[in-house]
């Protein structure tokens, strides 16, 4: 069964802390997406990865294809980073299979 | 910056009624999708649409659901006879490339409440 597991489910941090969110999947994928869901519900795409590492501002995403694992890092976290971060994968089809998300709260 | 827009933002309907959710994808995108998220659960794929036809659908997307791109700009999801369990947030998304390889752009969602 194609499962996507995220950890932790909930994460609380102080402003400025370095954050890591993990994602594991069960079988080989064609691409992995990191998404951010705002408190109001809207979803924004952060990264799409099939190998290696990508960086955008304070966000870094890495993927290890052999270990079937990806991480999303947030450097110098800020309260505005508070959101649900979702990992989703695709298997050479149109659909994405979503993880349950990691709820991040960053306090000042 | 171009964005995917969805209407209505919230719709309340009675069980058994027909509902149409509307989406305007980004203009140069070729692939269109509907996803849904039941409250407290993860996002689930419903259907993808390319070249004016369904390219993939999930087991959730049964005969009660249909999609259409009636005029080259709108992309609609119709639920013919709503059930209580259809209550969810419905997200439209679009992409230039196929979903497995292209970045997806999501709308803000349409919250459907079935009473």
C-alpha cells in the first residue's frame, strides 16, 4: 500500500529555532511535494523534488531516494511560519497522495 | 501573480440537492484537478482533467460526481445529489505539467456543508 508518513504530527517552537519535519514513503516515487496549509485552509506549494535538495529563502527541502525519506527544514523560524506542512507524493500518475500533515506553531 | 480562484468560498446545502463548485485555473495551465479534505482528515485526490477529458479519477469520484470545462476558462465540479459525507473542503488545482512532475497551484478552497 502506498503510504506517506509524517513526523512529528505537532511541533511547537520558539521564534528563531531551526525546524525539521520528516516524511517517509513506502515505495518508489516520481516526485515529492512539500505544501503549506494556512490556518484558513488554503494550500500553497513550497517545493517539488525528485532528487537532491532545494532551497527557497529560509526553507530547505531534501530527499533521499534510497532511504525513501524527505525532510523540510525551516531556519530562523518565525511566528508567521505557523501552519500545517504537508508532504505529498506521486507515482507517475496524475494524483498526489498526501500525508496527514505536521502542525507547526512558532511562538515569539 | 496569477492564481487559481474558487467560488463559492462556502456553500450550505440540503442533502439530496445538486451543488456546482467553480474554479478558474491559471490561464496557461493544461492540467486541472479537484481534491477534497474532510474536516480533520488528509487531503484526498478526486479527479484530474486534461485535454477536455478526465485523465484519472479516484474511487471516491463515483457517478454522483462530474467535472466540466464548459468555456475554456472555468472548471467545475458537480455533485448531483449531495450526501452528508460530502461535507468537506474542496480544492481546485492546476499545473503546467502533469501532476506527478509539475508544481501544483491550489485555490483557496470551497467549503461545502451538507445538512
